[in-house]
């Protein structure tokens, strides 16, 4: 049994698929999902050290090329739920840099936060991970 018009349907289907691929590539080039995104990036952190009963110094390791501007952190997002504290550190977007074949090194960036309660009464979670990871008290 022969199907009439099957060749024409196949050509139309191929055209639709090719168009979808071109559209997806164009979105990537324009920055939708690409690495050149200018929005802040949530990064994983650890407790570096408590500095007082209600202050704690957090540290995150970020890639850095010598000669580029030093990475900085935005104001952290802190949410309380009873004795649980969910903290998200956000890396400030950096301008364009010409890596020139740079081999990135890890650089520690610190952020000191002030808590509403004593640290020994709280459990701190890193909300940049899914699910959030407990960072304090250390396990």
C-alpha cells in the first residue's frame, strides 16, 4: 500500500525541525542559557568561622583569573524558618574579561553576616543547593 504525498510531508517535517534547531541556537547565542548571563549567580558556601555569638564569616571558592577584577558578593538572601536559617550567597556579575588562555585559580571570597539570634541556637543551610545543605552546626 503506497501513501500519496508522503514525500511532501517528510519535507515539511524536516523544515520544521531545521527551523526549531536554528531558533534554539539563536537563543543560545543571544544569551538565553549561555555563560554570558549578567545576572547574579548563587554560589555554594561554607562557614569560615564564627566571629561573635550573632556573627559568622562565610566563605565561597570562585574561579578567578589574575588581572581580572576581584569577584565580589552581593548582599546575601537570608530567610528564617523557626531555628532554621536559609542563606544564599550571590556572586556579583563581572564585566567582560579576555581570559587570553588564563588558567583560572580558586579564590576565597568572604561575607560576614549578622544573625537575629545566637548562632548556637540556629541551624544554617546553604540554599544555593537543591535540597539546601546544612552548613552549621558542622556535621
